[in-house]
């Protein structure tokens, strides 16, 4: 059995970043920026008023000054003369500040009588003018790679980038296997259960920026598995769930190999997740996950997500970890790395008592996985532990 780190390296070797494609800005949120993009204009493109008030000459900024209002500038409607001393321009937030003006006095600090204003308060120190290019200058770049957040979309729009180069979404085919499975909403027979982790994995990979193709459940027969693998044609990554262990009905590895899968590894020193397998199948990478629901989901976080991130051009990195303090004592770990469902708060990390890999209800209560390395000795409350936030 290989280690988690070795398995991850082998998995990274199976995939390369996908090519870039241009998408309309409206579709770029949550995609990964594939190339640096640069601002096509300065923002603001002119010195702009930050307030509603009057643009004035620096020399006129004193209490009691009386000035003549000679025009008006609003957002989208500039006044294009030059302001002289003794003059004021009525101006609104977002309007271009005219030549000659060096500050905007807010309207609360003047009184107005016809075309005359008198400054009643000259205490404010700021100019209330946003300089040309004060947010960004033409040519300013947003560097790739980058997961585009809603904030980034606003910035790209302001930069006048209407078409955004993003990495193509990986297509992930997900195959649940087993005679015992029915789809959620179906009526299970007496020996049947509902397929669950296939849905969880579809949600997981979609949230990471991939397109999930949830294929029909494959039955525990060579013919059914072959048929379902055929439906995965065109996917970048094929994920199978179940049928990975040593039982007589665990046929996934055998069928994948008969279809030409070049196995990279089978079995890892990890709990849950021992019967993990991976390889290349045609033009796709394949990851065979264990069927136990929590094993499949944990392997999704620890292996599938990093692989998808690499395909998206975000680099080859393991799931991010943090250091936290144990809230209680724990006993020594065995020979496999143990990814334990746990709950972390500012007070420390509590590792749940029940860790059987069938317990999805415990996974839902967890907000992290506490990572126990192989043969980690017993630890006491207050000692540090690595966690993978979920
Ligand atoms: N003799 C041994 N038996 C087992 C070993 C072993 O080393 N020696 N390993 C155990 C471990 S660890 C795991 S994990 C499981 C994994 O087995 P499989 O990948 O072959 O999974 P299945 O047998 O098909 O299913 C296990 C369990 O999970 C349920 N399941 C499967 N798919 C789904 C699904 N899509 N949604 C919900 N539940 C699913 C299935 O009904 C079984 O209960 O093997 C151990 N055995
Ligand atoms: O390694 Mo299995 O994935 O514990 O249940």
C-alpha cells in the first residue's frame, strides 16, 4: 500500500491543465482565469467628484468666501470649461471635475442664494476628488490562475473585459456501481439502499468548477459495467464508486483493465479509502473510489478535488490543511493515515467517537477532517493536530 502523498503524486501525473476558452463575462464567475488580463482603460477615466457639492479653486477654500455658480456637471454629463478663481461649479458624485478646480466642497458646507454660494465651513481636509486612474490604470493586470469571485467579475467589468479567458471545465463522469443501489426517489426493494455518495460527489466536483455527468447506476456484472463505462466517453475524468474491494462482486478494477485501463496504483495506506485505485483509461484519468459513503466523500476531498484543481490550472497541491489544538486526548493511530470526522471551534478540535465509514450523518456534523499520520502516538488535549477544513 502506498502513502496518501504518493497516491496524490501518482494522481497528479495522470492529468494536465485543460486548454483555455473565452467566455462572456456573465459566464465567468467561479471559473478559473487562464491568462493574465489587463485593464483596457483607466478607472476612473477622469478626475471625478466623490461628493455632491461645488467644485472650487483651491484659493477659494475659506470660510465666508462668496463664489459665483457658473454651470453644472453631473455623472455622465461633464462641464468642459476651465474654472477660474471666484467661480464654483455645481457638481454631483461621479461627475468629471473641470480643469482649474482642485476640490469639491460638499453642499452641506455652503449656503446658496440664486447663483451665489457662500462657504460656511472650510474645515474638511480632503479634496473629495478621485484622481484619474486612482482605482487602476490602463494595463493593470489581473494575474492568472485565479478562481474568479464575484468581486473579480466586478473588477473585470470595470476594466472593460467583456470576454474572459478561462480554463475549460473538466467533465467528470461519475459511475455508482452495485446491485443494491437505486436512485433517490425510487422505491428500493427489501435488500436495496439509495445511491448517495454519487450525488455527493457530483455536488463536490461541481462546486470545484467541474461539470458532473452522473451516469446510470452500473450493476455488479461485467456487461453492465462495460455498458456504463462506454457512456463515460468524452469525459476528462471517470470516477467509479464501489466494487473496488476484494469481494467476488467487486468487478470495477477487472472491467476497467479489460477496457485498457493502465493502472497507476491500487490500495493506499489510508482510512477511510483503502481500496482506492487510479489509472488512465483512454483519454481520461480514472479514479476508483471505495463504495462506503464516507470513504468516497473523504477521498473526494483528499484526492478528487486536488486533481480537478490541477486540471483547472490551479497547480498540483494537496487539500489545504490548518493547524488546530485538540480539545481532548486521543489514542495512538494504527498503520494507515486516518482522516477522522471532527468539529473544530476556537476552543479546539473534537474528534467524533463514531468513525465507521458508512456514517454520512457523522460526516454532515463534521466541519473538518482531523488528520492522524500512520503510527501517530497517543496525543493529549492541547496538542496540535492538522485538519482539512470541509
Ligand atoms: N475482506 C475485505 N473486505 C473489505 C475490505 C478489505 O480490505 N478486505 N475493505 C473494506 C473497505 S475499507 C472498504 S472501503 C470497502 C470498499 O468496498 P467497495 O469499494 O468494493 O465497495 P462496495 O462493496 O461496493 O460497497 C461498500 C458499501 O458501500 C455501499 N455503497 C456502494 N456504493 C454506494 C453508493 N453509490 N451510495 C451509497 N452507498 C454505496 C454499499 O452498499 C456497501 O454497503 O470494502 C470493505 N471490505
Ligand atoms: O478504507 Mo474503507 O474506505 O475504511 O471504509
